[in-house]
């Protein structure tokens, strides 16, 4: 190569890197004025109408569990041929000039794939679809959900996720993301994203410490941090399990979040739930969101519990045998500090609005053009 050709090539490479940096900077959240919005989807369980697209070769050692999962494939196929498309179309119209990014609360895909290559293809197809249909010019951010890590071999699916998603989110956010736990900033606020399955407590503590001093700290987790009032899944929350064997760790985490006045944004439960709690020397506000519009009833606002006194009553009414001393103590431990509480069996799209010290979430049930309900988080 001649010296002239070498210099031309070097300039081209430099311009290429400059262009990449410009695109990343143009896409990365900034919120220079401090006020902004974020369009949010809860769980989506993206899937193809034809199960063979992603699930050919899928098996599970437990025939009953495999049969349940295959019913979910059918549910998802119908949902994504109808209601989910309508929901996404509606959500796209929530994007405004002040929208910094689009956030999805995990269980992006159904999972249940036979191999790593299929799992990566599933994730890539979902990311590209949501990006194109919601806001092509904005970052699209997701958090790891249990379905996102599920396949014939969950370890293989998890490795597939971690081989693909950090690199993809690095491009979306214009910063290096190296794992499933990370932090990014929007103006004076910090968003801490964590993987709730087998959580890395030390890593989460470091990220919260890094976020300390921010105007608002948002914890983005697929699972809630408060026990969920449901007979089947009440124990499936951050550092929770059926026997509460991680009680010390969950209390440690709760204290950390409360002391830093954290706002939790989560999904997982397929419900719209709002909870504001005081204790451990501080405050935790939690907003749980769902975009699994699997039947028509979920497309409207169906509040089934409201007020602190109703928290932790639904599961005991549904299954009196669960009303053990330990289970009652678990919910009583949280109920005392609840200032506001609401649970609705509703799915839709959401808009987080940050207006200085004030934070709201506007909920649009189903494909409603009208605001269904506003939640005041701060």
C-alpha cells in the first residue's frame, strides 16, 4: 500500500469511528433539562404464531411442565397475532419529544428454545421488532427475565443471553455494558439494572453506591422486591423463596434500597401494581407493569385490591392452607410500612414522567387512547 493510500485508509477508519461515536452519542439518553419521559412495556413474551419457528426441538424433563409451556406457545401465538400488535402500536404513540428511551421489563421473549443459536435468533428478532415498531431513533433497553434465560438447558440459554444482550445494549445506550447488572444515567438520575435470578448482591451494592447522590435512583428488576399477593407465586420476588431461606439477605437489600429512596420498576407478575413503603430509615416505591394482554378482560382497569390493609390477603383467601404463621409474618413484615397500595389485573403500556422532584407513571390499559390511571411515585 502506498503512503497516500495508507493515509486515505487511516482517515476512512477515523471517520468510521467518529460516525459510530456520533450515532452512540445521538442515541444515548441525555435529559439535559432534567425533565423527560420513558415509554415502558411490562412482560411481553414475544413469540411466533407458529411454534416451530423457535421451539422445534424443545423438550423438558418434566412432561407436565412441558405441556404447560406448550400451552403458553399457543397463548403467545394468538396474543401476537392480535392484542400484542395493538398494544405495541398504541405504545408507539406515547413516544414524544421528551422521551429518552424505551424500557421493557423482562420476559422479552417466551424462551423455551432447543439450543444457543435459536435463543440468540429469538432475542435478536424481538429486539429488532420492538426497536422498529416503537421508536427506531431511541435506545431500547431490557432487563433479564426468567423466560429470557429458559431453554432445554437453562445454562445454555443463559450463556446465549449473556453472549448477545450486553453487546446489543452497549449499542443501544452508547456505553459499554459487560453483563446483566449495569448502570446508566439520564441527566441527574441513575437507572440501575439487575438480574433477579441468582442476584449478585455485592455487584448490586456497588451499583447503588455508584448511583448514590442522584436525584432519583431507579432500580430496574424483572421481579418485584416485595412479596406478590398471589397464591401461586407469592414467594417469587427478589431474594425470596418458598421457605424464606434468604431472609437476612432480602432484609439487607431492602434496607439498602430504602436508605437510598429507590424507585423500583419491575414486571414478572402479569399485573399492574403500585406500592409505596416506608421503613428501614427510608422509602421504597415500586411500580409493577405488564404487557401480557392474553385475554380481553386484561385490556381494562380491574383493580382487585387497594389500601395497605388488603396487601397479602388475596393468597390466603384463595388458599386458606397457605395461611401459615410464617407466611402471615412475611406479609405482616411489609404491610406495616405500606403508605399506598393498589393491584389491578390489567395489561397495557406505560409512560414514566420525570418532572424535577416529581415522578409519575401513566397507565394505558390495552390499546386505550385515553389515560387509564396515573400513579404518583414521588
